[in-house]
C-alpha cells in the first residue's frame, strides 16, 4: 500500500499551520532532516532537507525501542514470551548464584516499562565489556521492580537477547514476516553488539517513509490494510502509562514527565504519545485528532521540536475538511520543494584552485577512512580503513576531492555551487557543501546522511603542508559512539604538479 497524498485542507489542517510549525522550528535552530504529517492515514505534508533524502535510512537511536516493544508484542501474541516470565528463569546460566530478592521479582514487563530496579545503567555502547547479559543480571537491582523509573537502554537490549534465546532470531529477522513485509518496508537493519545480539535499544535505521508506516500501524492499533496483524489490546497496554517518570531528570521538560509506557512515551497534551530517539527522532500519535507526525532531526533542544507541534498543529486540526487555501498551499509546496540545510555561498578562489588542481597530499601519520573521520552519533562501530592520500580537482565551478583508501578510491563532490552535492562512498551517501573562507582556507561541510550530524572541515594550506581540522555541526557534547574534533596533517607528495603547488603556497600561504 502507498499512502494517498492529499492537501492539508482536505483533511482539516490549514497549510498555514504547517508553515508556522516550520517557521518556529527554524527560529529555534532545529536542524530538520525529514518529516511526514498524516491525517486519517493520508499524507498531507512531507519534506526532506538536502542532502538528506526520503530514500536514505536514518539512524533512529531510541526510537528503535518502539520496534523492539512491538516485536515483544508479537512474541506474546504467539505464546513465545510471557510478560510475567522472570529474567532468572530465562537466563539461569547467566544469573548470580544467589540472586537478590529484587532480581528474583524482575520480569519481562519490567524491562518494557524501564522499571527493572537498576539505579544506574551498565555500559552498552559497542556491546559493553564481555558478557553484557551476565553483567546486566549481576548489576545491583536496588529497587523493587516496577516501582522506580530509570531510562535503561541496556534493558531494551535485554529484550532482544530474550527474543533471540527464545526464537534463535534477531529482532529484525523476527519482525520481517510479521511487520516489515506486510507494511511494505524494505530491508531493515540493526547494529549488533557483542554476543551477536541486535542493539534494539538504539541501533536501527529506517527511511522517513518506513517510519511513517510503522507509526501509522501503531496508531491503527495493529491493523494494516484490513488485516489485524497484532492484537489491539497490546497497543492499549504498550501505549498506556505504565510507570511514573516525573522528577526523573530530563530537565523538567513536560513531555518527559507525563509517564512511560512499553518503550513509548506519553506526551503532555491529552491523548498524545510518541516513540522517541536521541537528537529528535520522533513518531507522534495524536489519537483524538487521528493524526501522525514523524520527524528525523538533529538537535539537543528536544522539547522545542514537540512544542512547535503542540502550538501550531494540535490547536488547528479541525474535524471536517476546510476550504482549499490555494495561496497558503502554494507557499507550503514551494517551501517543501526547496528544503536544504543551511548552505554556504560557493565562494571560489581561482588562483588557489589552479595551483591545487591535481595536487596530491599524503597523511603525515596514519589516518582513518572517511566515514570514521566524519563520524557522527550512531557510528557505534568503527568502519575501518585507512586514508592513503587525497588529491584536488577543480574544473569550472566544480570541485572534487579524490580520496584513496586501502580499500579503494572514490571521488567526493565538494558542492562548490552553493548547494549540497551527494556522493556514494562505500554505499553510504555523503553530502558536501564547500566555500573558500579565506585565501588559504577551504571550508567543507560534510555529512554522512545516515547519521544525525556531520562536521565542518577547514583545509588550511601553507607551503607543502595541509592541516585539516573538523568540528561537529552540533555544538553540544556528544556521546553514543561519536567522535569529537578531528585534526589531520598532510604533506605534498613528490611530483611536478606538487612542485608548482608548493611554490604557490610558499608565496601565498
């Protein structure tokens, strides 16, 4: 099934309200990557900000938890798992010899509600150390299960471990015939941890369309194209408040205090819940309005994203269709056609470009491959590879960087024309936008579009040397497998072209 595309007014939403939401997100400094707004199961507005595209599978972080919860729902429906099963009965060989009373009480349902009883979380990035399932069970269960909320991604990963022990299947394998294929989703992958267990708490990537299909399925309470794939009672339970989380941190933001469900969050507005991933990966269900909004974004101002929805969309949704507003709808369509991350003017430097055309630089010390240099939250496991050389090619308004790694060569379009250009590197889409910042400094904004943010690199030339520094495009401190500032040093390789380059920069550097 393909979603029907309609005008916002035909489903009771003013085009102007969507424009107001986009304006507010821009004023708040939210880096949007993609969104879809649906009413009555029909798409009434959608867009992607270049270099992000609708076809790119985008890291979800903790929105992955909602998929994991749904996998458990299917397993419960089929009698594979019971919510009342105790962890020590599922993993007797990994449990402490003398388990505490709280551990003895801990059941599958307590993992789903983030109430297993832990006071702190074990390390789970990159799979943790050693046998992380045993580590989880040996970690102190300070509170009686079900009485204390503590956001616990490792607990969600435990659900994947339970599913694999029960079925022999990864979570995505288990969901493929039950969910992904019936919903018309593509091949869905999830990062694996040590022990060959998928990181169901943070490691999935999907396109904005696949995300919308899943969230609409949740809004439908398990129904799709007239088929009841998962019983509606599961969603009544999975999206209902299961444990209080007021005062549990999160900066006091109201949408993080309204209660936690089974890997979904309740929201402050009545009748609204969501799946939620770091840096703004949202799947919002507005039950009273029969509306769904999915978002890929990159921000630490998480409440600001939701507030823009509550202030502009929720109060303007009408029961009946509205008269068509041709002017507002035209403005909205033109806005959605031209979405792009803040770009740089393609400022050229003819003398420098002529001197660099064909110049080859080699790293002074071993340098990682491009994906690991760019990094980004969600790169949980290093890609590997070693950069051996880079060379510049300037032709008219075009600029390209020829990168040679130990696993092959690729040509990266630097996008010197005021807009992002996209290049596939080892199958991963990278977007680049570049401009000369000074006579000796080329700035390159480079994004791995499967991640939530990129880096701004400064290429500074001086004599035979090239120094490259890269800083994240989000200013806040990062985590989750991220790499912070990058600094690489290169020197010109030998050769006639490079001699001319060296002479130019000795004079002009």
